[in-house]
């Protein structure tokens, strides 16, 4: 902390120190040590995915819910092959029933939206993100708003037809979503396929309710069971003062996960 007060020569290093200081603050329940300005934390385009995941948790802990989601999204764009980046995206939205970022569902295809298309003749459905950030990656399903397909799609609504002039690429707009929400769904649906050994999760398909909404009841029950388990481990930790690495192992996560859990339970 003294270094931060006297030196600002290396901005990225200073941001990393603020990140480390914030992690300590989370562990000790010292809110005065936790950085509340996203601009003073490591940038998503320079950190490794593990540190970026930690930044996401710090932002959420500070109530910066939308900033956490935006940070995790950019982190994933720079580390699409990282399990930690996938976990960061999922963590950025919190748990079912908890505080959620305010993200509007777009009614039309616009830059910053994700769109699902059903192609004629094949009935194949594909997703594209009309990426309004830098350097869209086609490998990640991103296209620039300046590309021919994006120009054909922008302004269209669910159910509208599209056709790419001079090609047989045509079909129907099936779904439109905020790009952050789409990336969350993508990570939840495909993490176990991309990381079958490391992820340690089982995909869960939600059913629709009669009113068309997703039935999140099973997720809520899973969250409640997880919360009960964490509360039980927390009580044992307080009674026995078990080492942090043991606490983390019982929870089924890393030492960093344990630090965050302790911070959430005390703050």
C-alpha cells in the first residue's frame, strides 16, 4: 500500500498491486483495502484469465454488477480457450436469486447484440455476435457491423427473413439477445464439452413453463443446497479455525475461491 502511495511509474503493476490488496481485503473483511474503481484494476486485455476472474469477483463484491459482466465478457474474448475465463463469465452474473446486472433484451438486431439464425434448407441454427468491441473474431462467432451479413441483419426483428445478396445464405431470425447474456449461455452450455476433465460440471437443461419463461426452480434448489453446504463448512471453519487450504478443499474450490467465500460471508 505504501508503494501505491509513492509510485505510479508502472500503471499496470500498480493495478496488479491494487488487485492483490483487494484480495487481501476480501480475505480480512477490510473494505478499505478493496479497490472500487474498475480503472484502477488490471485491464481485461492484459491479465491472465485467473487474475481476470478475481477482478470480476472484486467488482461484484463492490456492487459493480454491470461492470463485472462487461469485464468478464472482454476477458473471455481475450481468453476463449481458458476454463477460468468461462468461470469468470458465469461468476459475473452471480447465483440465481442474487443481485443481477441490468441488461436489456434488444428487440432488434443491433451492434452489441447476438442473433440466432435458422438457415433455409438445412434447418441449421447458428449464433453470431454483432461485435461492437475491437477486433471481432469469426472463430468466436463475432462479426463486425461493417460486414455484409451484419448489414443485412441490423434492424431486423425476431421472425424476420434475411438473405445475403449473391449467395444462398438466407433464413430467419430466431432469437436476439444481449451479447453478454448470450456469452453466459454459451459458457454454461458448452463448458463441459470444451473442458470435459477440468470443468467438473454437468450440463443442466431447463424446461419452459406454460407462460414461456424458463423454469429456474432446479437451479434455485441447487443454489440452496450449495448455500447450506457452505454455511455448514463456515461453521466448522469458525469453530476449528481450519487452514484456508483445507477450507477450500472441503468447499471443492481453490484457495482464492475460499477467500471470496469468506469475504461474502463476513461482508
